[in-house]
C-alpha cells in the first residue's frame, strides 16, 4: 500500500469494531487528523476520533461479502478522495455530511448517528479530566440545525471506529449494486474493483447506471483501457479522475 514494512510501532493502532479489528497506520502520529477533527479523548479506547489523517492506510478484516484486502483498499481510496470528518459539516453543495463523505439526509438521519460530546473538567495544578458522553437528541438537533444555517463543523463527533463501520456499510451496499450491474464483478482485477467503487460512491447507483453507458459497456466487456477513458466525471477534482483512470489502466495491464 504505502511501502510500510512493519505493522507495529509508533503510528499503528488497532480498534475493535462490529466488523472486527481495524489495524491502521498514520504517518502523522500526532493524531491531528484532517478536516478539523479533534484529537483523541483521554476517556479511553473506543472514543478516539480525528486520529485518521491524510497519510493513514486503513487495514481491516473482511466481512462475509468482501475480503480484507479488497475492503481495505476501498476504504483507503474513499478516505483519500472524500476526506474524513468525525463531525457534521456542510459540503461544497451545502449538504450536511459526516465521516467519509456520508450524507446526513435530514434531522432524522442525524438523530440516528452515534454522536458523542467531550467534557473537560479543570482539576487544578494544570490537571484536567476529560469525560465522554452520548449526545442528547436536543444537542444533536441543535448541532444539525447550526450546520444547516452556518456550514460550520459541529462540536459533536463520531469515533473513528464508528466512521469506519459506517463506510463499510456503504461499501457493502454498493458492492451488492455493482454485482447486479456487472457480471462477474468479484473476479475483476483489484484495481478495477477499487476504481468502480469510487465511481459508485461518488455518483450513486442511478447516475452510474444511466449517465455512463459507454463506461458500463466497457466494464461488462472487461475492456479496462476503454473504461479508463470513459470514467471521467465532471465537477470533481482532477486528482480523483486521474486516480480512477490510472487504476483502470493498471487493470488493463494485468496489475
């Protein structure tokens, strides 16, 4: 993935999730995160947030539907392209978003998020105590409405584990759609699968199916060179389009 020769030492962390342990590496060991995330709380394991940064390679065990290497690559590429925020924020189109590009489609959806809040108590002599509590419905409502009104990040947050689990659920749902769209999807080259997962995550199943007929035809023929040319999307960063192109070209060369 990134030329890291060991899975131990500074920068490595293991988090227990409903999908098994996530073992991830962050080249920035300060825990600063990206997209304005908080540093990890001192309230104990399981409440860390904002520790997955731009240089993090996510490694996870597989699910019943997707193997470990396959899933880990999908999570990492989506994190790289979408960014990661443990807090709710407004994206470039004004949509309330959290985690790895996860749309919060209204207040009801926000109330279903496992949002937490941190409280810091000053004990004296420079000592502090940080406790973590589940956010109340009233606090989530206020935070959601504030993001809608101002676009700023909320103070409430999800743990890294919850963010990753949320993204795994989306990838599993997308995988079911991709299997229905493309015959033999599970046997495609890994680079192709990862590129197509980025396409469906970014576009949604309906746009991918209806707006990219030449791309879909090429994928069903496993003509990866043509698929690379037809994968271009308007309105996204050039680096994301180039990465998808490069992955499909790699698939065309048998990599």
